[in-house]
């Protein structure tokens, strides 16, 4: 499918995954090297209840990236990175991770027949993500240091020819992840949202999403996009709204954080690799990067589940928490359509869900007791 037509999970033809749907806007990949689990094509779902909560006239949507094959947005970039590694004759892929990158790398490597090694901060990744890396057959190396240290170690291996680093410092990852912007515009019928909110950790995703919007806008204005909706928004780009956890907010503070702290382990990062890309996205879009507290993250996490029926992992809820906070502060005036990327599936971290929810109630296995309990 050409970039101008933009990808759609249409009813006419089956979805073919990120590489084949977006070939025209991606680096070259020979057909026999394509490694795909048919990622991408995720739903853009309206949030009527939280729209009302955020402010008058707002139309909030979530782009549910947890519906990718390994349950996070990483699959969009991983299909490109692993396909390109395979095309180059690599023998193994390597990454540092707070969990989702390792799950995705392990799955795509398995499918490609490549070895996979992941370096994780010991005891600091959600159980579901660890289970994924293990069952897909990766070698899992746990270090005592944090994610930033793990990435430093992995970077020192980036010169080894047969081992390809598949963190977002690999530009192929950014290329794949930019496709989300095309899907959002497609789902909105050719309109560009007024703002796009994301959680920010290593800052690859905000960099990539902005890149997608910028490239799409450049092509749309150059080609004089046809159709009323398309021409109204040719060249338009959203404001990028990035949210870091308060205890892990190096970009907001303007300085590296040595010992980042947050319950949102996916974004517990003190020295983001794509720092500059995030600042560019913020400044060129006229957006912002701010903090949300762990309480605000967990509040949005529960609200998403309880009033919208959408279960995401805690870090994902930072985008929604940030938008709700800006709404409460009266800072969303002039904006109407806002898209929040929710980056990972809630089942990645079942322990957190159980710990914040109402307790399970024990009842006797007696119909009378059951009736009383339910109707009381
Ligand atoms: N949300 C989730 C669920 C993530 O796993 C990550 C990053 C982010 C948000 C932030 O995205 O790093 O591009 O700014 N996870 C990485 C990992 C670091 O190793 O899985 P980012």
C-alpha cells in the first residue's frame, strides 16, 4: 500500500503487517527477509467518559498499541529492525530493556531463526514481559544496575558485526514506529488530531510518532492531497504532548537522573537515548513534555479500565494521566481531537492490577448465601 493511501485494517483485503502495508515509506527490505507477525493496524478507540471528564468539547481517543502481537508498540519497529538484520545476514539480536523491547525482540528473533540476547535490570521488569522473553527462547541476562546501565553495556556491543542491537538507537526501529501516525490520520478519516500524547521513557516513540506526522504532512502538502478532509489537513501536524513519571523525568528537568524511581517500570529511565528527538518533537510541534506523578498514573490506569473498559499497563496510562491533568488545569483550550497512545497491554503486569483493585470476596458455595450477597 502506498504511503499516500495510508494503512487501514480494511474489510476488503487482509492486513499484511507494518512492512508490507507501509513499504513506500520504509527502508528497503527484500520480500524474502520480511519477518512479521502482522503487527500494526491497531484500533483507535474513542473515550467518551474520559472526554467528558477532561473538558468541554474534547474528543479523546486512545490508540491501543497493546493490541500488537506481543502486546506493545515495540512490534512496529521490531518487524523492520529484525527484517533488516536478517537481510544483512545477522546471527543474533541484542537489546537492553525495561521489558517490552525484550519481549518483542525475542518474538521476532524466534520467527526469524536468529538468536536473541536481552539485558534487563534485575527484579525491575513486569512478570508478563519476563515470561514472554523466556518462552520465546531468548537468553535473559539480568544485571544489578538499572535500564540506563543495561543500555550502556549493550551500546558497547554495537560494533560487533553479526550482532544487531535492536533498541531504538537502531534507526530501523524509529522507521517502523513512525507508521502509527499514518494509521491515526487514516482512522480519523484524513484529519490530523490537534494533539497526540505519549508516555516518554527512552524517548524513541515520541521521536518516531512525530517523524511520521512530519513526513506525512510534507508529502500531503507537496502532492496537494485530494478530498475535502484531506486537503483541509494537508500539512497539518499535531502538538506532541509527552509525559514522564515525576521520579524519572530527565527531559523535563533538563538533566540526567542517576536513580530514577517510578511504579511505571517501563519508563523508569534516567538518561533517554532519544533525548534530542523528544526535544525536537516538542519544539517543532509547539507541544510540551511534562511530568505526571505515580498517583496520577495509577488514577488514569484505573479510570481507563473502570469507565472505558480498556486495560493497559501502568506506564501506558501516563499519556492519559497527562491529558486529564492538562484538562483539569484548563490548558487544553483550543484543542478538540486528542489521541493518546496507550503503549502496552494491561496483562503485562497482572500484579499491579491485582494490587490496586478491590479484593476478591470469599463466599460459601450456597445459592441462598450467593443470592443475599449479590442482592444486598
Ligand atoms: N510505554 C511502555 C509500555 C514502554 O515499554 C515504553 C518503553 C514506553 C512507554 C516509552 O517509550 O522508550 O520510546 O519513550 N519501553 C522500553 C523497553 C524502554 O525496554 O521496553 P520510549
